[in-house]
């Protein structure tokens, strides 16, 4: 792997799932580099990573200047593989692959979420990509969606995301003043409908015990709707909206249970990070998620079933043996998603692309 020089291209900087993956890969491999097209949120997540090229500012127009600088970076660093994460990077990967085709540069496209782009545009994009390289799918659910939209199965490589457990050693989160004896339920994700924040708040409203509190970490288009819902349902004393959280290890150290009430998810990473941090998980049984979790290591609930969600939270609060068992089996489950195995499989994909 060390002999292959790779530039990872991402749409924007930040601590999102794809960005966490890229950062972990670059940190673990001295011949891997990363570049973001534009800023989004804080840059603290990338501090201390010299092989990451930071964009000038957060505006999309500024991405043009970053793109124009990439051919020089690729030539200077003698890059063999351009690895494009997220769809905006795909467009630029096609352009860079074309203008640098004589240099021997190969392009690999990585699909983290096929729901983020208009299906008509997406089909056209896939039609061009299949002529130039492979697409990495993070789950069987994503793989099936790519095939449905016209990507030949033999151009897709399945590679589930990895988790680095040592990054998530539990520790106290000073910003949250939990009362003694509180049982804290956490949610983390982009505030959009499919991530399930409404179900999280419905569960909070349905649990009347004062000792159960709820922490909601995340930001996004629905933030104002979340704030209105908390106010309308008189949940301000029970639910704390943290907004964007840079250090997720602090968040996991502040909660007792992680709730993932998504209606759709390509694979998800945060539920595995919770398990790595020693936090039992309650999750909705939807495609993508049920490729990573099972009844053995988590409590799986049918989507939208608030009564079952509440029952799962209460069972973990009141049954120490169940809590301990899911904690231990969750940490065992995470071992299936090691960075070592991930890098071996990724190296095979790179070798295919180069040959």
C-alpha cells in the first residue's frame, strides 16, 4: 500500500462520516493526501494533518480555485490514484482524470450516500463514471441502488466503512451538566428528516421519568424545526440541543444509550462509533443499518414504533445485565470494521484500477 500515492478529494471539510473516513485513512498512510474543495463549519477537525490541503473559504465559487490548483498538486506529489468522495468531487474527478489521462492517473469514485443527488442527474453521472473507473459502495444497500440506477455490477466494489475504536475512549463532556442518577439518551446526525430527529423527540416526549434526559448533537436544514418542536412540546427541560459537536468522543462519554431512529441510511458510521465507545445502541431496523447491527449486539426496533423505542430505552435503563451484554457484544461487533482489513481491501481496488 505504501508504494501507491493517493489523493483523496472531498466536497468540504468538517467531521462528517465521509470526512472522518478520509482523515483516518490519511493519518494511517504516509503516501495518502487529502484536499477539500471548500470550507464548511469549523476547521478544527483537520488540525494537525499536514497532508490535508485546506480550501480558501466556504463559498462554492472558491472551489474553482482549489480545483485549478489540483493538477499541479497531483503532478508534484506524483499521485497514482485520485480517490473521489461525495458527488461534487465525482464531477471534478472526471475532469481531472480526463486532463491528466496521459500521466497515468487513475480515478476511483466512492459512494457514501446515493440519496444526495437528483436521480436523473445521477444516472447521467454514472453513465460517464462507468467508462473511467470503479465505484466503491459502502453497503449492499448502496450497491443495489447503484445497479438500479444503471451502474454495471462488475464496476462496483463493496467496501464497508471502518471504525477506529481507540478514537472513541469514553470521557466526560464538561458542557453537559448531568444530574446525579440521570440516564442520558443520545442522538447524533445531520438534522434532516430521514435521520429521524422527529422520532427522537417523540420518544423524549413519551418518556415521563425526570431521570431520563436526551442529548441531540447535530446541525442542518431542520435545526429551526427542531427548536420549534422542542419548544412546542415543552421539552426544553428534558432535551438539550448541542448543535455541531467537533469531538464525538466527548459526546459518547456523556450518554448512556445511543438512539438511531433513521428511516433510511446507506450504512451509517455513528452507531458503530457508539459501540466502539462502549455505548449500547437502539436502532431502527432499516436496510444499511441492519448490515452493521443485529439483535445480538443492539436492540433493533421497527421504524416509527415509538412504543417499542421507549420500551427498549427503559429496558436498558432498568436491566443492568442486558445493558452490560449489549455493551460487550457491541464492542465485539465493531471489530468487524477494522481499518487494517479496510486498507487491505482498498489496496486491492487500487491495484485493479492501476492494472
